[in-house]
C-alpha cells in the first residue's frame, strides 16, 4: 500500500495534488485526507490504490495549523482571496487585548461555515452558489480548539498556532476574531503543520522534491502498518485468512491474541466487557488482510471483517 504526505504549495488545490500524484505514479485511484484551500500550504496526506480505503479511519483526526490574520479588514471569503467588505482602524488595539481575544476561542465553539466553501447545499458546493450571487443559508458547525498559542502580535497582523477538531475553518476563526475585536479581520496565510500524530513536516515531501526522485524506492512512503498501530492486532493462519477474505467471521483465540497484544491491552482492555474493539488482521508475513472488529458472542470471541484487502 502506498501512502505519502505532501507539503502542498501555495496556489495548488488539493485536487491539483491528487492529479499530479496520479500522473507521477500511474495510479487511477487516489484520495487525500483533509482539503486545503489553494491559498494554504502544508500537510496533505495522499492515499493511493487500495490505501484509499483507509481514509475513513483517519477522517476524525485533529489538525494543527499556523495562521496569520490581518486585523482591520473583513472580506467576503474571510481570507485574502476575497473582496474587502469593511475596513476599520485596528492600530488602537493593544497586543494584550488581541491575545486575550484569541485565547477566548479555546474549547468548543459554534462556527459558521463560510459561504465560499466546498460545503454542499442541496448537493451544490456553496462557493458555486456564492459566485452566482445566490444567498447561502447560514450553516453552523460545532468545532473544538484544543490548543492555541499566540506567536506574535505586530498590528495589524497576528500570528498564532492552533490544534483543532476536524471540519474547522481557520478563516472563520479569523473573521470571528475581527468581530470580537470590532475591527474586522481576515486570514492572509495558513500552513497546516500536522494531521493527527501520523502526518507532519518530518515525513512530508514537497512537489518539487518529489519530481526529482527517479527511483520508486526513494519515495518517502509512509508505512500503513505504522498508521494502523493504534488498532488491536489479530494474527491469522492460512485457514483464517481464507475465511476472512471471503467475508466470513472467524473465531479468535483470545489467550494467544492477548499475549501478542500486551502493549495494546495496557491502553485498551480486551475482554468480554468491552464487547467490541476495532481490529486489524495480519497474516504470518505481516501483510494486512482485513480491518474490522473483534466481538464477544456467547462467551466466544470472533473477528468480523468490514474491509478486506487482497
């Protein structure tokens, strides 16, 4: 399975990256995790071939960003690519006031989805409707800001780092910051620093560097088994593999599996009381066979596959 973390350049859409990867590796099926606006840069995890079936396992992960906002100007898109709709003097603000306003977003928040976004209304992306001048009904989403760190305040600009839940719009955060400070604001730069604990700058590669790689063995592929190390593991013999690949559930020898999953069991108690645990199955050569759940039924433990990999 092929998985790679791309350091997306400014001006590229997430689909531009997918299209490039398809050409570069002659792969018809390519998907990505977490859309980035063209203006944004940074981490874009890309999954090729059968690996695209793993994407739903990571859709929930937190994202970490570095953002730069300009106070004193609001735009219709909440970022620098939009049209300025309001201007105010922001130079009278003091850094402490701005910092306090940013930290006030920590925790769970109700956030408006921007009119110029990929969110769909009646099956049509909102940005297509907005470009036609069609009024978009307000749509609110609950998001969580787990961490915020203000890095600099040099009015009218402010830079901060934020770790947030999936589906968060940082440009909406910029717009809301301007609203709280009563001067307006918009996002002028955004870099995604990480997607969960698995994708970060340390294991990412730029498009330009990727173009220069001549051998497939030199590509910094990310191990799918490392990505799945948070899942419970069942090791299957040939007979179990055959049953699983035909979509059948199989009985799991709990004594053996408990012994082979000591580290995982320190984090997640695997017992009849837990009822179900998300699990991966490996064959004797450590190839990924399936992902599913282990469950208890009538005092017997079974593995039920939900995704089978040939």
